[in-house]
């Protein structure tokens, strides 16, 4: 994993807005911070993403101050921030070119949310030839309403996304395992 990039997806203040409700892994940011510290210590590539919603009044709207990256995992001046308006960080962004310019073939993906932006980014990355690792305790999902108007809890949403991903697209690992293997 010495030639891997840490991709920190959409850890933005707006995702703490009460409209999103309770989420799985409320401590995901602490695990992201552990990984971020390790990547910086090893002088490995770190890339942040910021999602800008097109929905007027969204806490993630570009003009909303809550669209900023949370202070706990704030980027340094020399770290890249890829801005996007789609779920996947590979669509209409410079991410693929950045990774290619650094000869990166492995992505360790963390962030918010598992179901909306982590999974699509991971799947597109796999399709582009990258080895993908999602850190299960450094990602989080929110509850959702199903097609029968019933609430599906965040734990189940998170679990299903990870089950569908594991071994088919990439690997699911814990923070401590990733840190041990850097």
C-alpha cells in the first residue's frame, strides 16, 4: 500500500444537518483522522473531495458555508481538493489525471456517504483499473425511505452497500488493518 492514495470523500459540515438524520458510524471522522495522520506521516498522496449540490437551499450548495470540509479532517495547502457535482468523484473531474500523474493504482476510500458517493466512486475507480479498498469504520451511511415508504435504518444501508462491494469490486477493511499495512 506504499503507492496508494487516500481519498477522503465529502466530509463536509453540511452532512451534519438534521435533515439527514441519524447515521451509521458517528465516529467515522475520528478514524478518517487516524488514516489522514498516517498518510501524512508516510508522505503519501491525500485527495479530498467536496460535493456541491445543485438543489437550492441544500446545506451542500456551493454558496452555503456548511459545504466546507469539516475542521477535524481539514486539508493542508499542498493537498488536492477535487470539487464535484456528481456522486462519483471520477465524473467530470480531474481525479483520474491526478492519480495517473502520481502513478497511483490503489485507492483507500473513506468518507460520506457510503451509499451516495463512496460506492459510485469506488465502482468507477475499479472500472478504470484501480485496486479499491473501502474502510468500513471510516465511512458512514444515513437512513433512507424505501419504495414502500418505510424507513430503512442506516446500519442496514451501510451493510448492504459493503456486502455488494466486497470481493466483487474491491475489499472492505478496518482502519487498524489499513494503518498496520502502510
